[in-house]
C-alpha cells in the first residue's frame, strides 16, 4: 500500500510503522522536540505530554528507517517535521493522515492485489487504517523482545503495559 500513497503520506506511514507513534503525534512532530544523541549518531524525539494521548511525555526512539525519513525532511519546514510540499511554494504541515488520499491509495492497493491474485483483496486489506500501523510497530517490537526494555524506551508500548497487553491476542 505504501507505493500507492502520495510521497508525504508514505513518509509519514513509514515513520509511524517504525516508531509506533499515534497519527496526531506524527502530524504534530516538531523539530524542537528532537534531541541529538551524538554518541549513537542519531536522535530521539521527546514529545511533550500535552501532545500525547495518555498525557505523559513520550520518548520516541528512531531506528535506521525512521532516521532516514527524518533526514529526508530536514530543512523543508522551520517548525514541523512532516509537511506536504506543493509543486511550487513552501511546505505546509500535514494535519491528518487518514484523509481522502489515504483512502484512495488503500482502494488502489486493494484493486492491484485483486488483479494479481485473481480474487478480491481480504476485507482487512481494503479497510486498513492509519491506526493499524501503530499495531504493526507494537507487533514488531514484541518480536524483537522489546518487553525487556523500559516502557519509556519502547515508544510502541503503553505506560505500564507491554507489547503483549497492547496487542490483542486472537
């Protein structure tokens, strides 16, 4: 599905699936939240509690993929990380990921899947939500045994929880 998204949404989705951030945390991510970690040649983002659903400051640790997304956006906007850059003019902050472009990309991806496999795409594929990317990150975090880290280190976990409790086992 990522290939069907406009560039700005594809970058946001890639960051989201690699960090476990919520949609509004991604949309509201600002350069002044970035904290350089020179010893590791990377950065983290410290999202203020006012911008986080549970009201607690969130430390977002970025992996290589998320870092490459961030670096590709550096300099496009003075305050916001994720912007939509029109063909002419300055980038504007993106305020929502779950929009018409997301829904259209999801439909195109489902149609391509159906063409390739000769049957309709599974219902869940046709209805994949922006929020589902957060769960993908939590699942990956659990597979990497992130449970052994503190909840603050693994941004994919809820405060006091673990990937196992965040995932809803079938």
